[in-house]
């Protein structure tokens, strides 16, 4: 039997499993947690092989209590008509919760019809979670990129003007959205939680460390992301410098693109081949176990560490000491909490200096293991995010 339903949610997302991606994993975990808390949860998402088209949902997915409504295409006219029909057929009046990323709704990140559709439903309870706001073209970019930036801004304006409440993955988005939102719009920061398990089997982690380290003194330095530029360029020089600095250092690379990145490092330095490991994409528990096996994570970002960085959240949740950097999108909490080691800037030289200083300070390493996990559970844990959403939906201030 299901718990008595307290609230009803209609989550609209451009990504949902089996599609891969951060927003896909985020939405799946959020929907499942809201349902487990007793709420009625419907997810509207483009159809896939695992969610074949059907005229209407008849039962929740096994064990999760979430109704998944597959839509034709990627939020074109057919999908919007179907979305309207199924929303209007619901017995309860749900809060429409949009997981907004401009490029997630098709039409090459220029889906104005979807934004206009949302504007037509503005009299309903509409909440929008801005994972991203808009693409900002820079001087020297092509005309097409400037056009994309202009249309993205119009889209964000339409979406913000449709919302009773705007939720932000990072506080730095607020000034941007306020430029295009009505004055009465309510704003809330809703941090991104880790998409990976936050508990691991210590015996499994110990076995992994034994497999990776040829000696007990081995220092495993990891990174978890997708190895896109300019982060890849920063990591390339950083890892090679650290491997040369101390023969005990071993590099462990996780995530999509990690094997290709490891191959490029080995080609550049064949003599370091045996000290560079990569595991690619793993199931969630496997990824968490490999992260927990690391003595140190390097997670540099061009715009700085921020609460929208799920790759950083994964290590933080497991209490793995992390070296990262401050940037223009970083929240004050990263410096105030002292839960991560902050490099002076986004550069190989600064990241190497911060990593070496941390590895030379066992007390600080132990302190980071405690502080990082404490910060995660106090601020970012999924249970806190769900409690925040449900409190706001009930008209109460979150605790």
C-alpha cells in the first residue's frame, strides 16, 4: 500500500532514464524520493525504448510509485498537445515542476514553442528549476552563436514569467533570472545533490585500493567528470606533474571519456603507463566505491566550484578530500566551510600546489574527510532537498 498522498507533482524534463546525463539522474532520484515521501509524482519526458508510448499511465513503476508519461518527439507540437491532454486528465491539480536546461527541450536549444506553452499555463502552480539559464555569446563568436544567446534569453524570460517560484541550482543565477522575471516572483536556492550512493562497503573499497596500489604507500589521486576542454587541458599538465613529483602517486580516472583521456596521457608519457588507471562509466555503486578508494580528488572548474557541480558533490558526499578552485560562480560557503582545499586559480600550477600542500598535511586531510561529508549532509543531501520542496509546497518555510 502507498502512503497517503500529501502533494501532487508533474515534473517536466528533457532527460530521464534510460537517457544518460546529470539532469536525467537528478530527476529520477528526486521523483523517486518525492514519491517515497508520500507525494503523487508524474514525470513527463520524451519517449524511449524503455518507456514505449501509451495513451495514459495505468500504474506506477514497480517499487517507485512514479508515473512516467512518455511524450512523442522532443517537445514539438505533438508532444505539447499530448502533454496538455495528460495534464488536464489528472484528477489532482499538480505543481508543474520544470527541470529547465535550454538544450534539453530540442530544436537545437531554441524551443520557443515549449516556452510559450508554459506561459499559457502560468495561472497554474508552475515552479521552474533553472539548472542553466542561457548561453551567453562572447565577442568574436559567430552570428549563429549570438542568435542562440539572444533566443535563449527570450526563452528564459518566457519561462521565468510563467513561474510562481523560481528554483536555482546556484545563487549566481539569481541576478540573471531577475533581469527577466516579474518583481513578485519567488526565488529559492535548491542545491544539486549527488546522483551517486553516499554509502559504500568499506571492504569493497579496501579491495579496490589493493588492486590499484602496488604498495601500501600508494597515493591514489582521482578525477570524476567527462574530460571536456578546458578542464582536460588543466588536468593533463596537473596529473603529469604530480606523477613526476612523487613515485607513490597513482592516477585514477572515472566517468565518460576517462579511458580516452588516460590513453592520451599514456601516449604522451609511456613511462607512466602503469600508474594511470581509468575505469570509464560504471554503475552508480561502482563509481562511488572507486571514488571512496581515492586519497584525493582533483576537481578543477573554469568558473569555480559551485553547488551545481554534481561531480564535486559525489566526492563531497563520500568524504573524499578534494582540491578545487574558487571562481565567479562559487558560493561563499566553499571558503567559509573549509570543506574543500581551494586552489588560488584555475590553472595546473595552482592545482598542483594545492594538492602537494594537502598531501603533505595529514591532519588537514583528516579534517577535510570530516568537514566535507558534514557539509554535504547539512546542505546538499537529497532528504534535505525533498523536505525543502515539500515545505515550500505546503506554504511553510523550510527548516
